[in-house]
């Protein structure tokens, strides 16, 4: 599936990114890939889904996470919402 998301780094940098993922890819893998695009070099970056105000479980699959195109995500250390 193709996800088109706005991704914010902890530094405040933001970018609209397209990710081509399978539903069984892990959230942690998505976080690492999106973080690399924004220069986030945290050891184990997390994704905060702003729409829901939650930090996503890195072990969950992308399908289980509920992330959809159009979402705003924060990648890096857990983001207080």
C-alpha cells in the first residue's frame, strides 16, 4: 500500500513523504525509514500518530497501527501530545 503522510522530526523539520509498505511491515521499520529521510538518527525512533494522540507500538504491523494516507506523524523520541 502507498502511504502519503506529513512527517515531522523532533527538530521541527517536516516533509510530505510517500512510503510504499506492505500491511505486514512493522511500525518500527517504517519509523526507521521515515526518520532516515528526515535525518533522524535516534537508535529506535518511534512514530506518534497526531490524529489519535498516541505513540505507536513499534512491534505492531502498519495495518494494525491505523496509519492512513493524509496522517501527520512525528518521528523520533516519543512526542508528548
